[in-house]
């Protein structure tokens, strides 16, 4: 065992941290994983970083880097903070631990950040690829200029703008987004740094006729200029204009500032740095999204990487979404258009007619030349076009038929339609889906499905060549989905049509497309193979969360048990409970009737169950300070907020505002959170499916109590939920427990864990529902690792317990 204490960022570790670090190091040396469930205050972030960095700095270890994955932004910030703490406390003769936080292209592109250069969030990815490709063509073999000349041109265009401004009446003032001026000088500025280039995208004249100027990216040109002759984008660390081994943590803002100061591309620099820093901090996309790993982070997915999966209770649902697939009706329409555009010149050439605006053979020759380099024929393109057209027609027919069955007169009430699902098989009985059956009956062979992805790649290449522009095309996406639709089985995968509520005034008034975006969806119900396979590609690591119990279920659904059983890789479990003073908290499980739909009734009904819950919620709400109320859904949250407010108004001893969280934008949620934290005590009612019950810091006096109503099991009537449950039945034997109950209890535990965040925090944690309080056939009490702390109490005893706690705290004060 190495001396990891040199890396540890604090004076003295907790006993749990010692055990966790040493277990993780020893397990990772054997190629295994440590699974840690640790309550708040365990110091899980420091455990993971210390173990990983110690292994990376050990010359006898296989590990070269730590890859941190988390789904919560606040936790990402915590890893950054702890890494900075480690660096601040390293011995003076040690180099700082180099680190990098990954963000998307839209976040680092200087033009997009400042709304300049004709680049927006919607166009940044396509525009970036096009501008990069043009820059490479201009400077590559056979190109007409050099990368250095392009950057010089861009710099001179800035000077030209300055001279022009100085000469005119506006001299002395810059203008335009992201621009700054001194005596008329105009240049793009971002992340607090001026760049050497103007806000407008520069152009290069190819020397041809008028109008032959082409745009290019000067930042990318500078990156190419800095590349050594034998290097490339995939091995480009020498093009980085600063020493990453001396910078410690490189935050996105630092990355952008240091890059643009030199005039180079921040995103390219991020990719070049990626393989040369010791700690990479990102999210689940960077390891589990096939598109992201193929294009950006794939080089990190090997045995030299120690991976840390934070908030690991979210690993299964997040990866399920990432490895599922789908295409919208709009994408199918665009794919149909792309196929038609490729085929049109060939068809016109056959008929001796001219295509619009050009020679009758020019485009046809291009298409044939590209096809000659592949095994795709014109006939195959035509047959694929027919299939896509008929597929759209069948999609339209099925949506209309569904609406006729479920919403009579829907054409007259489009604004009343809600999100919906159209299953393509009985979700409880694995079988071939109806769309595949339709295609077979319509005469479309297996080859149509299998070859669609190859056809899509050819269509993309032809259109990019014809338009001299790299763009995201629809046909490759459609082709990939069709191929997967055919290849994947019908037990672990569920196929359906999703209807998402939107509004498009351009569609006819009686069309469902005016109200809906329809999507063909292929859901991976059981992502354990995908998770386990990807975890198997790393050398080892840590998976950690405050809510993983039951551990056996977690290791099964994440594929860890397969790695242990089939590959002999050790999987070691550790559980660390709250070690903060017990006298600072009370924990109750109140034996109220089950908060299920059958028991509680509709939100507009005054049922005995609802009355009992309002009584209990009002008692908790009267506690001094802030109270967080977690409900199973936003609809129930709306009911609870109104009911609590009414009860409080009936009493004159408490004047406490009640805030309601609704499904809304991030900005609205942040504003609500700030309002909750400011001033005197309030009640905040939210859905346990929202963002305010996970990853939010309620430390200090921000929260006095958290109360959870019911077990937040998702809507079991949804076809997709039924399919997941059946798939889990077949895979794990108990679909209801594995797919529904365990994730719901983890949601509730995450919310209840917001109260006690430090040794000084004081608060009350309350579960309302007899399933938390009693042992029964549907009890969830055994899923609470600290169940002994949650005292089972009757509704009458709850008030006594709350008053006892209030008295104790007032005496302490």
C-alpha cells in the first residue's frame, strides 16, 4: 500500500475515509470495483479522488488517469473543489495534480458564447464542422494557403475594421456582440479575454470569380498552425499553448481564457489536453453515450483509466436513456427529402432532362462517382426512399387511429391533447412489434432494415460533397435507428410511438402534427449489459452514492455481478452511515394509509387519506425554519401546496409562505430556490421527480425538516413502464421490486437526505406512509439502511415527537 495520505487533502481522515481509500486502492490494483454507499458527510468525493490520484502517481500502477462521471452539476463542482484542496496541500516539491472539466462545444466556442460570427446554440455543431472542414481543405495537401496565413488574414481584418472605424464618424466606439473598442478597434472578447480576431467570421478569397470568398474559423486555423508536422487532431498535445502539468485544475473558464488569449480553438485544445491530464471530470455522456465516446472520449475508455461513477443510483436510468434510440417524424421527413435530392439528378439524367440551375449530367456524375466507390446502388437508394415514405405513411395512419380511439373529435380540440404513447406490442408479452410485421407484409425485406445505415452514410457523403458543407444529415440517424430496430430483441427492447405535446402553426389546422411531435422509439429496458460492458473496459474504479441499498440489486442492474462472476473481477461493497450527532436530528416513519391512487383518490376529492396527510403536513409545516415537502408528482405537489396553505391560514399562530415548484426551466427553478433560502422560514412543495430533491445544498439553516409523502413509484400504467417491468421479470425475477420499488425508495431517500448535511445541522426527517413504518407484503422499510433510526409512530404521536424535538432545540439555543 502506498502512502496515500500525502495526496489526501485534509489533516486527518475519518475512519470511514481510511477504510474507503485503502479498500478502493487494493481493489483497483486487482482490476475491481469498490461500491460505496455513504451518507452525507462521509467524504466520498475525497475518498474517490485520493484513491485514484494515488494510483495514478504510483509508477507501479497501470493507471494513468482518473475519469470522474457525475449527473449532478453541484457534485461536479464538489470534485473541482476537492481537487483544488488536494493541490493546495501537496508537498512543496510535488507537481500539482492536473485536471480538466469537460463541457460541450457550445459552451467553449468563442463565437457562440458571444452571439457572434453567425453562430448560435442551434447551429454551433453543424457550423463548427463545416468551418473546420473548410479550414482543413484550405490548408491541407493541395490547399491554396497555410494555417498561419489564415490567422494573419483574420488579424488583418480586425485591423482593417479598426482603421475603417477610426476614419468614420463613429471612431472611438466599438459595436456588435462580443466586441470591444479603443479608437474604433473591434475584436471579439470572451471569458474576460480579448481575442486577436474580429466579431465577424473572417473570409478567405480563393482567387476565383467574384463571390468566391469562403468563411473559415481563425481559432481552428491557429490550432492547425500550432500542430507539429507529424501530428494530428487525435495526437495534438504539442499544439496546446500552455503546460497542463503546471496548471492544476483547468476549469472551462480557464481553458477558454488561455486558449483565446493565444488565438486558438478552446474545444480543440480541450480534446488535445484530454489524454494528458491526471483527472478528467465529466458526466455520464462521456463514458456511456455511443456518439460522444466515438467522437470525443473513446481514448479514455481503457484499462489505464480509474473511473469514478458518482451519484451511482442514477447510473441505471441515465444509461437506459443514453443507449435507447429514436427518430421523430420530422427526421423521417428530412431523410425522405435527402434521398430524393440524391436520386433526382440521376432520374433526370435518365430522362434526358436538366436538374434545376445546372448541367443535366454534373450532379448525376457526382452521384454515380460516389456510388461506384461503395456497394450501394441507385436501385437500393430508390427502394430505401420508398420504405421511408411508406414508413411515414404508416406512422401517420397509426397516430390518427390512436387519436380516434382515445380522443374522439380530436381535430377540434388539438390544444387539449397531452403527451401520449402508442405501444407497438403488448408491453407485458414480448413479441415482434406491429411495425416490423407491417413492413414484412408490405414486402420490405430484412435487407432494407439492415442496409439503411450504409445507405444513410452514402447519402450524407454525397450531399456534403455536393454542397461543400459538413452538416448533420437526417438519413444517417434514420439508418442507424432502422438497423437497431431490426437487430435488437423484443424482450429487452420495447418499441413504441411517442407523442410529445408541441405546437406548430405551419401545419394544417386539422393535422395531429400541429399539436404533436411523433417519434419512433426503441427503448433499452435492461441496460445492465451496456453498463457492465463499459465498466469492463476500464481498469477499475469506484461507484458511489448516498442511496444504493439494496446492494445486491444495484450490482445486478449495473452488470457488476457479471464482471465478478464471469471475469473474476472483485466487487467490494462498503456502507457508511451518518456519523453526525444523533441529538441534532429526529427521524420518523408515520403509519398513515398508503399514499396510492386507489387510497387517496383524485386531487379534487376530500378523502380520509388526503385529510390524514394534510393534518400531518400542517404539523410539520408549523416547525420553525424552512420545510421541504416531497410529493410523488407535480400534480400532487400542487394539491399539497394549496392544502397546506389553507390549513396554515386557519391558524393564527404561524405565518409562513408556501412555495410551489412546478415543472419549469432551470432559471425558474433557481429563482424559486433562492426565494426559499432568503429571509424567514417557508414551506417548499415539490415533486420527487424534480431537481430540488437531489444534488441541492440545503446545509446550515437552509432546511429544518424534509417530509416525504408516499413511495414515489412511477406511473405503472405507462406501456413503457410495463415493458421495463416485464423485462426485469425475465432478467432478474422480480420486476416490480427491481424496476419500480427500489428506484422509488432511492428517490425518497435522496430527498430526505437534504436535511442533515454537516455535524452542526439540526433537523427532522419524516416519511409519511405505512409502507415505511410497518413490515408487510409491500413494505419498503427493509430498504432503509438506517431503518432503526426512523421511529415508527402513529399520526397522533408525530405531533408529540415534533414538539419534543422543538423543545430540545430551543433549550440548546
